[in-house]
């Protein structure tokens, strides 16, 4: 009977020691949260293991996230898939539908994004864009000849259209000289020519009697303008000038014809064509309604393609700029140990309890062995 009690006593003591030891070891993972000092000396094992190693834990967690969890490859595998792209496009399309009944104007919507005086800003950007592009083109090509910069198709079209230009010029001349204004202008030219030639003019008037010289000259001019030879002559003349012009350098043509004055009209014309005021004052709902098909079928998918292409080519740089390792480290450093302990214990409560019970079981078994040895000895 005494031997049984001895073994039982050993088992109980061993179980208590084993269970308490494991329980204490689990608690010492987190506690105490802060170091404890006695007579100016820090007690061993304070603070707990995790609070003591928090900086190292944060560093290692940061490396693990960057090197094994949120890697460039894993992000590409998740984001750059047809399924994710389709979801992004559908999300944007759903967002777009929310604006179909909005009365807010385009300018007001842009203003909410921080762009005030949108029309003036856009017009200024257009003016600057055209001016910059024109200047850049001129300095890049000023030493080249026109035929070097003009597309061959343009030169061919111009060459083909030269007879039409001659026809146009001659027809305009014919229309002018057949008009009353043209006849008056011709008569004035004749009078101006002969006004200083008194005797010659008097002799002509004497021979012409009551007829006017303009009535004799006008038909001759009209006949000249209608002549096929005149058209051929004018066409050849224009062709020679055109060929000469093509051999001129851009710098010469630019200065000779003052092409810099063309830039301002181009800027104004482009602004007028874009009709910025009309579109900026249009309600967003109307814009969406009028352009729903092109927005949903072309613009949104195209924008997503550009976005994904840009991100795909710069994921690594983006990850470096994001400094994920530093973010994770900072978050772990700032996370309360009490909250961390609560989370771990709530998740692993049953497993940690089993470790305590296992310690008690092992302690009990050791007690049995000790009791048997004590009896035999």
C-alpha cells in the first residue's frame, strides 16, 4: 500500500511540475511584456521571448513577405490574368453606369479633381503643344530639302493636280475679266498706262472713234485665257516653280514665306475644331449616354490594356518604391504585444492546451519511473 501511495505521489508531483512547466514556457513566449529590474539588475528571461526578439521578428517577417509571399512573380500571376482584367473592366463599366443620369458638367467634374479653369488650361496646353511641336519639327528638318521630308505620295498628288491648278487660276481670271468689276479694272489699267502718253492716246481715240479700247482688249484677254496653249504654258511654269521649291531647304521656305505666322492660325483652328467649351459644359450623363458603346467597347478596354502594360513593365520598380519590407517591419514593431498574444492564443488555444496536458502526462510518466526506482532502491 505504501509503495502505491509513493508512486501515486510521484505521479501527481511529476504531472503538476510537467504541466506547469509547459504552461509557464508558453506564457514566457509573451510575458512579461517589459523587462523587470531588481536592484538595478534586469532579471533573466525578461521580457518574454517574442517582445525581446520583436525587432528581429519584424525584420524576418518583412523579408519573408517580400521574398516569398508578395513577390513580383506572384503579383504578376494574380493580377495579369484575363480573369482579373475582365473583372477590372466590368468594375469600370459598372462605375460608368452610375454617371448616366448625372447632371454635373464635365468641367465641374474635372474641377472636383483639382483642375480649375479647365477650358483655359486645356487651350493653353494646346497652344503650347502646337508651338512646341512646330519648333521641334523645324529645328529637326531646317537643313533638309522639301522633297526629302515630303512623302512621295504627296509629291505625286501635287504633280497630278498641277493641270487642275492651272484650270482653276485661268477660270478665276476668265470670271474676273468677264465681270463688270473686272472690265472696269481693265479700263482703269489702260487709262493709267496711256495717261502720260498724251499724243498717242489722242491718236488712238481718233482712230477708235466712239469705240472703247477696253472693248477690243477684253475679248483678246478672254481668248488668251481660254487657249489650250495658255493652260500648258501656265502648267509648265507652275511645275518649274514647284520643282525649284522642292529643292529648297526648309529653312529658306520657312523664312521666305514666313511660315511661323501659320502656327497661330493652326492653334486657333485646332481649338475651334475640338469645341472645348461645348464638351466641358455638357452633362456627364449626356457624354456617357452618347458615347456608351465606344467607352465600353474601346476606351475602357484600351485604358486597361495601357494600365496593365505599364504596371507589368514596372512591377519590380513599383515594389522597390513601395518598400514593403519596411512597411511590414514598421507594422510589426507598432503592433501591441498584448494583442498579438491574444490573437495567437485564440487561434491556437486547443493546441497550446494539449501541450500543457502533454507536459503533465510526461511529468506523470516520469513520476512513475521515479517511484519505481525509489521502491526498488
